């Protein structure tokens, strides 16, 4: 997914190819199930489930080489599948969406429920799966689909609002925690976000100046609430991906790489 997000530095996501030494397996499904599964790789399933179907791999990005050409890629965070994508024409939805299909990109703005994003040269659709905000991208080249990607992304499913909104006291405590963690830099917190089910997780935009008075790069801070608010991660991309469950993580504005 190529969504632009303000969130934490991800330390080394290793890519690995599914083990080729696994005994012959029955071919996986050729279906794309809108919009959560490609082949037998399903969002929000465990690493163990992926390994059982496709073979062992290391790291958080696994690549399955499709015999007929192309790849099936599976990205994980905290050992859960957060993104699946394919460059293989083998996989199709029931209504025929898949790699190699010609689309009206550039000639119309909407097609089969997707909206064309000229800046990304892709068709995009936002859905909810398992209560998690999910983005579907159909990357195109000269109107032809070259990759289908489905992944959890920053955002809140329609109609949901926090069950425990942040109070003035919460905001003050979060600001204090951020300022303490940032010393000797002088910072402030804004754009407060809290998870939907409870206020165990929250995020803020951090801005300010370093000890020499120069502006620091704006960053996202993720905080956990126990007896107090504690900063658990800060950065500009993928913040909290190794520390926060995916559902509340997307709700507070982070997207894990995929």
C-alpha cells in the first residue's frame, strides 16, 4: 500500500521467500475474496496459519512465487497478517478484478466501486474488515492492473466514535509525558487520537524545537494508558507496529508497512 501517513521509524523489516523445500502442496485458491483475502492469505490471520498453508519464512514480509508468474506477498506485524498483495494474474475476484485486467483509468473517476487516484496511478477503495479500516489498491500501468493490494490502514470505520473520549486531564497527562520524554527539546502535543473500544491507546502529533532552537521534524507519538500515560513509540512511519494490536493502532492513525 502506498498511503501517505505521518507515523514511526520501522526497524528493518526483513523480506523472505516462502521455503521451497516444503513437500508438494495442493495449489492455493485462485480467488480474491473482496476485500480481505488473496489466494489462501487472509488479513488478520496468524503467522502459523500462513506457514501451514505456504511454508516457513523469516522476517515480516514473505513472498510466494506463483508458478504461472508473479508473486503473492504477505506482510505481518506482531505475527498477524496486515497486508496481502499480488502481481500474479492467477488471482481474480468473482466479477473478474485482477492483474492484467484493462480498466478505464484516466478516462473516468469511478469503476466497480473504486475511485481513481491520479497521484498514485491506482484505483482505491476503503472498506472495513473485522472492524478494522482497510484500503484496497489496484495499481495500474497504462490502465492495466499490475498489482492488487489489500491492507489495514490508518482510519476509523464509519459510524464509530470513542467509547472513552480523552478528558482534559488525559490530554494534560499525555502532554506532560511527551514533554518529559522529549527533553531537552521543547515540544507540544496536538491532534490527539484515542482508540475506539477504550482509551488504552492514544496518539498525538509532536512538534517543537531542539535545544538549539531549530524546529524538529514533526512526528507521531503512541502512548499506552495503564495507571499513567506512557510513551511507547515515536517516529514518522509505521509507529507502534511492533507494540500495539492492529485494530487500535489503525484507529489512532498508524499504518504498518506492506
